[in-house]
C-alpha cells in the first residue's frame, strides 16, 4: 500500500495529541503501581467514573467539564485515601502481594463499571464545551482539533504539576522516598502508610481528571474502561515504572502507534496495540525505556 | 573444590553490590563469611544459588559451570541454602515443608521413601515432635531448624546457612552450631554467614570477609581476626 | 455417634485416604445417586429451562474449578477467563461452519486450542512477577475480543447463528443432552483438580504459592509447574466453551466474552475457598444458583453487581472463603 505522507503526518500528529492525554491517564498508575507497588487494576474504572461525573455536571448544571473535574478532584482524593486505607488494613498489612488483594481491585473495577452501567445505561455520552468542535490551523495545511489539543495541554500540565509536587514538596519527596525504600522513611520518623495513602489519593484524583479529558475527546460509555487497562499498564511498564518522564515518552509512543494503526488498518485494531507493546516490552526489556 | 566463584560482580543500576569476588569452597570444608550489614553477603549467596543473576563472572559447582543455571537446577545438583529470615511454606505443616525438596529432588512418587526420609530429617534437626505443627506456631529456634531441615531435605553437598542463628539465645546458638558441625562431619560442605563472632570463629576452618562488596580477607580465623583492615572495618564496631 | 458408627466412619476415611477401594467406590455410588436424583428433579420441573439453568450452573463449576488450578493452587490470578472460554466457543463455531463435528469431538479441539494459548501467554509472562501475568491475562481477553470482532467469517460484531442438531443421542431433548455433556465436563474437571491437588504437581504449586523463591531453592521447577497449571486451566475453560454455541444458538462477541463469565470465574472460587477442589464447586453451586434465581427477579446487571460486591466482601472478611470459615470454626472447637 502506498504510504500517503499527508495521512502519516496527520496520524503522527493525532498520536502525539493522544499521547499527552494518555500520559494523564497513566500517571496515576505510575504513582500507585510503578512507585508504590499497589496493583490498582481498577484505575481505568475511575477514569470512566470521572468521565461520567463530568458528563453529569455538564448535562445537568451546564458546568464546563474541565471545571467539573477540578471540583470532583478533592473528593476523588479523599475517596482514594479511604480506598487505600481499606486495602492496607485488609491486605497489605497481612503480608505479600496476594491473590486476595488483586481480586479486591478487580472487584472494585467491576463494581464501578456495573454501577455506571446500571445508572447511565449503555448509551454513549458526550459533553459540550466551547473548545469542542473548532480546530486550530497550523502551517503545512495541518489542522488540530481543539478537543484533542485541550486534553493534551491539560494532561501534560497535570503531569508537570505532579512532577513538581514530587520533587519540590515535602510530602512529594516522602512519596519518592517510600517508593525506593519504605524502611528508610521509618527511620527518619515518617509513616510510610500515611504517605502511600496520600499518594494513592492523588493517583485516583488524576484518574478523575483524566476522565474529564476522555469525554472531551470522545463519547464515553461504561465499558470503555476495559480498553484502557492494557494502555495504562503498557505505558507504565514501557516508561520504566517509576519515571514520570518515561510515562510521558511511553504515552507518546503508544499514542502514535495506535494512531498509525487506526489510520491504516482501522480503529477496531487499536486495543491490540497496547497489549502488543506491553507483551513485547515485558519480553524484551522489562525495565522499560527509562527504567532503573 | 566444590564451589569456585571467579570475578562475580553484581550491579543494581548504578550501584555495585559485589565487586569481582573470587571465592572457593572445598568439598568438606567449613567456611565462615562475615562482613558489616550491607556488605553484600546475602547478595553473594543469592548469586551463588541462582536467585539473582550475576552481572559478571562465573560460578562453578563441582567443575560444572552453573552461572546460567536456574535456581532449582542448582538445588538439584546439591547446592542448598537456608534463608536469613526464615521463609517456610506457611500453608503446610513442618513435615510437608520438608517433603517438598524430598519430592522434587529425591523421588517424586515414592511416598514411602519420602515419608521415611522426612522422618529421618525431622529427627536430625530435632523437630520430630513438631511434625504436624504449622510454621506460625513455631518458636524462633524451631523455625531455624525447619529452615535447615528443608535445606537438608535437598540432599545437599553444600549447605549455605545464611544467618541461621540470628536472634537466638546462647544455648540455642550452640544447638544450631552443633547441628551444623554434625552435618559437616557427615560430608556436607558448609558456608556459614553469621554475625555472632564466637560461633564463626569456633566453627570455621577458614573465614572470608566482605566489606562494601569487596573481599578483603580470606584465611584461617586467627589470621583473619588479626588482619588490620578487618579489625578496622568490622570488629571495631 | 455410636461406637459402631464411628468406627465405620473412621474405616471409610482411612481407606479413602490410603488408596483403598472402599472409599472411591462409596464416592462413586453417592455420585451416581446424586446424578440420578438431579435428572429426576429436573424432569419433574418439566421445562427445558430447568435443564438450561442447571447447564449454566455446571458450566460455572467447570470454569471455577479450572481457574482455581492456577489461581488457588499456585496463586497466579487469571483475569482473562472470558478469553479462554471464548476461544472454546469460537473454536466450536469454526468447527460448526466447516467440518461439523459432534460436540464430544469438538470439546477436545477447543480444549487444545485454549490450552495452547494458555501455554503461550504463560511462556511469555510467567517468568516475571505474578502481577504481570495477571495484567497480561486481562489485556489478552480484550485483544482476543478485538480479533473476533474483526473476523467476519465467525460473524464479527454481528454474531452468528448456530443450529442445534435434529437428532439427539439417547437423551430425548437437546437441553437434556447439553446438560448431560456439561455434567460430564464438571465431573471430569473436578476429578482432574483433585488429581492435581493430591499429586506432586499440586504440592509444588502450593509451595510456589507460599513462597516462590524458597520453592525454587528447594528444587521446585516453578516455571514448568506454572506452565502446566496455566495450560491445564486454559484447556478446561476452553472445553467449557465448546458446547456454548449450541446452548445459546446465537453467538456474538459480547455474549462469548461476557462480563458474567469474567467476574464469576474469579468470584466463585474466592467465595467458596481456593485451597481445595471443593471450594470452587461450592462457590459455583451457591453463586450460580443464586444468579439463576436473581436473573428472573432482578435485572442481570444488578445481579452481576451483587456478585462483585460479594467478591469484595468475602475477600476482605473471609479470605479463605467458605471452606476457610468452616475450617476455622472446626479448629476453634478443638
């Protein structure tokens, strides 16, 4: 098949835009799983939950979806903290990574998805905002839809904010410390459980915000979360587990790969891309691109 | 020489945990391995037993190159170990713990033989009365005996005892030490990693000292204990 | 209990464990009696629906038992059971659309295909930490669904119709026949699970579950044992899927890869108890029957929600399931 350069460039561009969004989607997994070893496979469910919260506030009260997610974020943070508390007392305290702990998060994933299904039904939902619809024209006759550009900018801004938080604030640095050596933190009087709790709360909050970004990009129905399971873990692993820069890089790579696949082979093959990347990374270089 | 390690290096990212370690162990020898916390002793044991792959270097067991061999294959060759913090199979009884290596190394389906051998090992380590207990109800010294018993069940030619006496009272330390001496007299080479100095000195024919990932001494106890670097780095604490 | 009765009970227990003939004979007789009774009850209920409901429950017995061989015995969680089930379903569809074999011949084919995929997935991911295997299985189910959706020959997203054969061997109605087939599969899977559990394979898997590194250092070839369990588990799940097209008559990706399969296959062993073969059976019979009842009284989505909640609740307060609760009550009494 002759490669149309226009098509390819557009695909790459879309992929990069998507990548910024994917980075926002995966950063929570990088924090919870990559840094702190909490296997929260329910993360995608919280993204979809965030999308529906944005939808609800947008359709019932006319609130801008981005604003809606910012309003919801503090609640998500508290909810995340509570969830981790439960997980810690029920499982982590009892010992190593267990079957029951994984099943717990799977149960949560399932409960969130089915609850959304029961409440909202199977229809696709969208939001309305000023930046959904118009596009920005760039040189070389490229056109960037604002509904893709906005999530990119907001997503990257969120990741940047978290990076600053992790490296500049006391709690942020405590989180990094716990990720490397929980025992050492205890020695300087810190409480690793509290630190992990806060980190997990942040991770869930990022998921809720990412959900708003998702519904800006595309219509959402309750089971779309499943497509993201492969994506978030593929990005986390490819990015080296603990590195935020790695997450962004991996997200871009995944975005471009998916976009090219969609453009040349059709959208129904896109979910397979993430899984393939995950498998290949695990088989060839499990420490990821920027991993330790 | 039943174990020959040459140039064994282990790096974790930018951190070098072991730096070109050369080490030998004779077929019936009793060697002690000492060094400050974090000097790389357990990492070295992990590289010898195959739990961690060495970054560089070679390990030979009875002349055979085992550097790329999986841990279970090394165990089958006769290289056995106990763990610093006991790692019993918590869902099984003491007897069942010991039957695992017997099943996989000695004879898979021969139940009668496995049970007889398990009885013998339980007697050898002094746990016959506790055969049906679960690890959670064992005392510290009993847990350590279970560790050694399980290592023994692999019919080893080399037994690496990683801090088998940590946290035990004086009489308990002597109990374990006597057990190890008995095992050695039955033909098992023993590498003893320990912090309890009197035990190491009493037990070892030769002592190896590891500090910050490098070997700084290797010789008879009297020589090693008088070595100025050893005194400074380790015994001075 | 009288002295005579107690002695008889001990004698049976002793011969059952030591490989004597009395125990297995008794078990087989009780089993045969139960089977006959089941047929009688279902016939008395009169409708095909009773048989089909029972089919679904037995299907879960197979799936839960299969899952537990890897999940409960070895501690490796397979989140993609729906994928393996669907492999069996679509193998059956392919056979239906090509060489038209009877179900009993299709089952081994489905089992082999699913087993192969299980082996491949395991080979790629079991060398890593358990969580990566679990994540891979989760993603695998989604990828398989993507592949099927794109494969028009087996119906793609539109689905495909499957006609039940006109003649039914022995059993009268086709519903009865399907039930009998699934009953056979259920008994077979439980026997296999028991066999594994009491063999060196089961002991090795238990050691891996408790402490994989210590197991390796004790001579347990963990990768090979895990691969065996993964392959066997996948194969049984695929076998369970083989009769499904004839059961449901209209196969589309959403039904084959259903949410119900996904959550139930994990919830049933965890609720019933994961350390022994009886746990998944209890979980499947209880939860499966509960679901059959609930589906007619409340919506099927709410029904699934209940299972999800039960899963989370049990996993928190009764991590060893119903069997674990029974065991700890017994231990406390002693």
